[in-house]
C-alpha cells in the first residue's frame, strides 16, 4: 500500500486477521487482559485493541487503548502489532 492510498478490502482483512491472531495468542497465554473490537465504518473498518498488562483489575488504566480507522491511520496498525508482539512470550520459554 502506497502512502495516501486507501487499503483494499484484502489488505484490511489481512490486518484484521493478523491482529486477531496476536490477540488470541496473548489471550491463550493468560497473563494479560486483551480485548479487540471490529466495526464497519463508511471509510473502512474501525479496529480497537485494549490491553491491561498482568491481567484485568477494576479502575486500572489500560496499557494500550488504541482505535484505528484502517483507511486513514494504517501506521497505527503497525504500532498496535508491535506492542502486541512485545507481550507474546516465546513458546519455547513458556513450556
């Protein structure tokens, strides 16, 4: 995708699945609270990701609370993906 271009439906779908895979991996590891929402929007998709490191606690602030409109903020998707990657433990170490 070139700078300033809108994402194609295929690119949006790929990003959605990429983030969902990372979210599910973190969820399965069970050490952090992670929540993801996807909503249709007339200019693309609205993807929201929320993370609380070390589990959910009432009145605790999210370590990550990011909402990205795919066609206008694609750079935000990279930031979210990098943050989620930082929470995923190496499978060899966790076994």
